[in-house]
């Protein structure tokens, strides 16, 4: 059977207990119903949403109807909508749970069942194992009661909140007029993203027409993930053609945001998640209360851990995934993971949100342009202040999740004491006690850090690289970048040899 992994179920669309189908969704929902009843939450409000993938409409209807038959008042969102809208609605409506039918950025052949608990945070252990036990005990038949779709009220309230972020977080400084290129990669975020940007004052938006309407087959990309090679080619071509100031790519369920910037030679590049992460984190901290908390994960850059105390804030580090980041601690004002996930408004959306991140990123570009500066200039400032933090990721697609776990097990049994010419200290996070325990290995050298782990959602081995190079002045940056890239390249070659 499919098992609960990252916040719920995810798998291929096919018949049988190991696939995503109506029977699997029915059993999952019936099990979730019993788990909620066991926690004295029976009869509480539930939110159900969906993306535009194959099967999503049918799966969402089944989920809503099973909850309704079990006596839960259900808000069934009116059409395919971004995952963050469900996270927002659960929190805003005081619901006991929410379900979004989505497989995020997985291939077109997949779908999933993502669970939010009260407060709008993702499902977390041990609740996942407890729900699985209830699913195993489900017997046919499971009752269903028809549910009418809700109106757009909660969607509008979400948009109003996102549109207010520039004034809530960005402050009252001047903003220059800017031009934006945007793609939702055939996902469900295009319409809402354009509406949110317009409401925030950004109306000069050019979209990739071939990718704007939801299409469950994702015909123009090999993988519908902004991080994948080639996925943003059409976006950057559009940005060049229209003379944009910034490019925005959203993943299909719109909980992740990638940012592209122009370079002095009139080419473009997509920022790494760590670069966008520190830019947005610093932006949030400039108007945050004293002693606010920011957080990222064990596989992200260390730069935020240096910036936070310099801005009078606290810093926390968690395992990968927003089920952990959203619970990083009291006073959380910002969290990000290097896989282009950003939570810029945890008071409203306790999860990553591509639309709110896009609005804040665009607002930052406009404020910098008003004083003759760019995102590249701001990143250079961080390099001089904290050292040049150069990051990369190597993702090795394998035959199965077990194959990735086998590589990690082999390294665990015989860890190298030197990587890319630098002695490395080794930490096995599977041996760590408490909440930081996970199947990952960390190798740290004098100037480098490498984290290796199997993916939790795909048959991939993931390697996260970082090299830190001291920089005393801006004039040293070109030489520092060349040195860092040589070291990063050596780490990358090591990972590809695994």
C-alpha cells in the first residue's frame, strides 16, 4: 500500500493499493476521519482543495463527500487552486484538518493526498503512523454525501492578505515601476499570481502563454519543476524579449517560487533557493519585531544563521520539509528551504507559499530599483559582510527509493575521511537523538559542507553542497567566485561518482 510520507500520500495514478485511485483516497479519508474522532475532533470543520492533475477533481469530491457523510462540515474549494490556499483556509476558518489533492512538482503520471492539521501546518509524525493504522482497519463500504462547492470568499481573503504584504513587510519606501515575466509551469497558480501582483501594485506582468493555463500533461517541460534543467527556458526567453526586471517561476501547485534575474551581459540566471532565501529573510527581518525567529533546514546554506544574529534575530535549524519548519519555534516570522520553498507570512500561511514569496520578491526588486540597485548588488553585500556562500545541488535519479537508500548505507558503512581534497568530519544524523534524527550524512571541511540523503518523495539521491570563501571587499569577489566554483565543481564531481 501507499504509505504516508511527506505530509500525506503521493504515488502513480494506477489501480491497486500501491497507486493513487478513488479506492486509495477513500480508505485514506476514512482512516483520517477515525483518527480525528479519536482526538475528539469529530464534527470539526474540514477544508478540501485540489490542483488540476489527472484524477484530482474525482479524488477531491470523494474526500469531501466522505467527510460530509461522517458529520464534518466541509469547505470544498470551488476550482483547482494553489496548495497554500488550503493551508490558509484551514488556519483562517479554524478547521481541524485540510486535504489538498496534489502531487506538487512530480511527473504528470502522479497524484497525491496532502494533509494539514489544525493551524494549517502539515501532517507530522507520529500522526502519520497513527492514521495509517486507522486506514488499515477500514472496511467497505464507506458512506458518501454530496457536497456543494464553496464560493470564492476564502480565496479573496487569501488574496487580500498576500496583496497587503508589501506594506506589512516591505515598509513605506519608494518603489520603481518594474516589468515582470511569469510562468506557472502549466499549474494552477497563474491566475491568482497575476491577481495578487496587480492588487499589490504590479500590473506590468508578461506571462508565458504556452504554460499559463493548467494542463495536467505538462507538455512543454520534461519535469514540471522550476529547478530542473530546461524548465525555465521559455520564461527566461520571454524575460529577455520583453526587457523584464525580474522573472518568476511557480511550480504546478504553487507552493514554491523560483526567481530569475538579468545579468550585465543581457543574459539571465535563476537564483538558487538559498539566494532567494537570504534575500527574503533579510527583507522580513528589516520590519520584524526584536528577537524574531527565522529558520531553515539542515541541507540549506549556513548564510541565514549568520545574517539572523546580525539583524538582532534568532535562528533555528530543522530537518528538511515544512512540516518541521512551520514548527521551528515561537516568534517565527520567516522560514525557507533551499528547494525554492519560502514561508514569508507564517501568521497567515503556515507553509511554503509561492504567490506570497513572489509578491515579496517583486516588491524587493522594485524598492532596490528605486535606489539604483539590484538583487545581485544585495547578494554581493552579503558576500562582503558574511563571506561568499556558494551552493549547489546534485540530484541523482535512480531506479527506486531503495537504491538511493542503499548508496547512503554504503557511505555510512565506509565514510570517506577526505572529499574533494579537503579533510572531512563526518556526522551520521541517523545516530542523532531527538527531532534531528534522519537518514542523512553530513561531511564538513574547513571551507565546505556536504549533506547526502535519499529523497523523501522521489527515487533520487540528493547531495547538497556549500563552499564558504572569505571576502574582505567587493573588489575581491571575482577571484573569490572563481576559487569557490573550482571547489564546488570538485564536490559536484565527487557526488556524481556516487
